[in-house]
C-alpha cells in the first residue's frame, strides 16, 4: 500500500477539512480529494461521510485513522533512527507526564540537556491514566506516572519518592500545629483535584475507615488552582509535597502532618519492554539511573 494517501487521509481527518489539509500538505484541494478517492477505491470502503455540512468519518474511516496514526509513528521512528545514525547525539525524546509529575523531570532534563544539547526534548502533558496505552501504541517513548501500571509490556523504574502533604493557609487554625488526627478534619472543606488518582482513593478509604466526613465541596482542574484556593484560606487540601515545597518554605502554605495519613508517592519512569528504545531514550534512562 502506498503510504502517501494514508498521510493525506490523516491530515483531512485531523483538520476536519479538505482545504485546511491541502494547505498543511502544500497540495491543491483537488489533489487531496483525488488521493482520498483512490484510498477509498483501494480499500473498497467509504472513509468520509460527505453528505452533511461537517466532515464525518465512517466506521471504516475511524479504523483507518487509527492505523494511519500508527504509520505516522513508525515513519517518525525511522526518521529519528536515521538521524541518530548520522549524528549519535541527535534525535528527539518524547516523554508523557501530567501536571504534577512533570515537576519530577526538571532536574533530570537539565542534566540530560547538558549532556545531549542537540536532542529535542518534548514533554507532553497527558492524563496519567492514558500514559501506559500511549507507550504501548508508540505515541510516547517514556512516561512518568505516580503508580505502578502492572503491565508486562512495560518496564518501570522509581526515580523519586514523594509524599502527600496536607496543606492549609497560614491563617488556618491548624497552621501552627505540628500534627493533627484525621478525626479533626470532619468539619473542613477540602479543595479536591477532579482528576482520578490512586492517591485520591487512598485518602477516601482512610476517611471512610475512620468514619470521618470528607467534605469535597470544591473541585479544581489543576494543582495550581488548588494551591491558590488554599492560600486564600478557602479550604484545605492533600497535594504532592514537591508541588507545594516552595510555598511551604516561603510561608505561603503550612504543611501539617495527619497522623493516620502518611502516604508515600513513588514516581516511576515507564517505558516499553518489547520495543527497542531510541538512542535518546536509552541515554535518558542512563541519566536518571
């Protein structure tokens, strides 16, 4: 199969427009339409529903789109491999991480960039729950997660051990206490992260086990907004210590130990077990070793 029509189809499906795909590919719109027609004829399936105002993929189109993306990933791997053959220090490294786990990469990326300044490093913000599948499908080379994926198709390596910190505003009644009991938290308003996390489940279970109400009346989409809400004394929160370390040092937040909730948070670097890594990825593994 000629891969060019697949590339054209991927552009049309991504841009949701023949004209925008033509601009992206530096081709004319008739040439793009002809490539799609030839692909449909070759496969014996209609891939795009042209009957409405909006461009929609058929069921067959959605299947072909998935494979077109895989071909694009393979093409990228070939380009990267050839670049590395010409220059052993060149290439590209793509790492997936969510908002908080990105912080654990900073010191490693700084060291890596000093050793391999020609390698382009791209950290993609991704939901932690999606990283294992993206690694297996080849969309990422490395990932950083705060849980063990427990998948034989992946290798993991612990690169940092953090903990969940209970933080309050400096004006809060707990701010000057070194530790408290979980039973004292029944009347507090918690600012929660509205992203599913195994550590959120740990907190929920402990509150249930001790028969303490957990009032999550406020939910926020990012760690940054949670920090700001707590600083303004609009609630309290459990957050990764690394995400609030500087705030605690500056006195903008206070960390208080909850005696029944001492939760380590292991940060893992994850990578495929059955696929050869690029030179750039292997070098990164050596840096974090």
